[in-house]
């Protein structure tokens, strides 16, 4: 919800969290618990399902790069392509939701 320097600080904090997921939580498997979607994948699924949409709404495209986070990006792609997940993703609706939410928060700032 920030601008300028606050954007950069928030982006760095998000990258730090992604680095932990990349280096410590994801192994060589497709998903957090192995080669099938499990509870951890579902709990973290908001990253895979909404991250690109949030970047569009905020106007930031520098947080999640495949060169910096190859395993996390692979997980996102595999998660999104799972038939059960894919049919429930609605990027257009999520964009509208996050855009309205951001506008509401920005309007309430002093």
C-alpha cells in the first residue's frame, strides 16, 4: 500500500520471506511436502494465486524473478497448473478485489 521508498522497503521484506521459502522450505520436489499438493501448499497458495495480480495493482514488477527464486517460481507454476486449483483461479475478479481494497486503504491514510 506504500509508495516510493516504502515500496522498496516492502519489496525487500517480501524478498527476504521468499528467500526463506526458496532456501529452507522448498526442496527438490514440486511441492512443499513432496510431489503432490499438500496442506503447506494450500496454506501458501495465496502467493501462487494472487501474487502477479497484486503486482499489477500496486505497479511493482521486481519482487519475484525466476532467476532469483527458481524453485519458488517452479512451485507457483506447478500449483497454478493443477486442475483442481486452475479451475478455481479468477485473476480478473482478484484484480478488482485487490484494486478496490488498495484504493480504500490509500483513501483512509492521513
